[in-house]
C-alpha cells in the first residue's frame, strides 16, 4: 500500500526487503527459521493502485496503521479526514499508556 503513490522506487525490491525483515525478526524472536509452509502462507503484493492517498507528508504513520487494520480485519479502506484524526488520537493514547508501564 503506497499512500503517496510516488512510484519513485522499485516496489518489488521494497517488498523483498520488508519480507526479509519479517523473516529476520521471526528468527530473532523465536530462535529458529520460518518453515517453508510458513513462508508460503505470505502473499506479497507490491502495489495497490486503489489505496487511499495522503494529502500531505505527515500522515504516513496513520495510513500505515489504517492499512494494517484493513489487512487484519478486512474492513474497507475508506479513509476520511475524521478517521485519520481519530486514529491519530487513538495512537497517541496507546503510546501514552505504554509509556506509563
């Protein structure tokens, strides 16, 4: 999902780098390599042309959270200004709560 749709990068290369990061984090967290069947469960999609677009360069983190929520829940990706503001407040609340732990 590219909320800026800049197109100034090799999206397949970016997907491969992100996937390698996931594989490395899995090994670091669980102490072993991902199995072939675990790797095959992943579907890499290098671009979604219909992804909602940012109107500024400040909302990339919020858009990332919205895209992650969409992937996990399957909820539609209709991003409204109010939704962005709500997500920003929610992310700030979670961050503040984590800082208190």
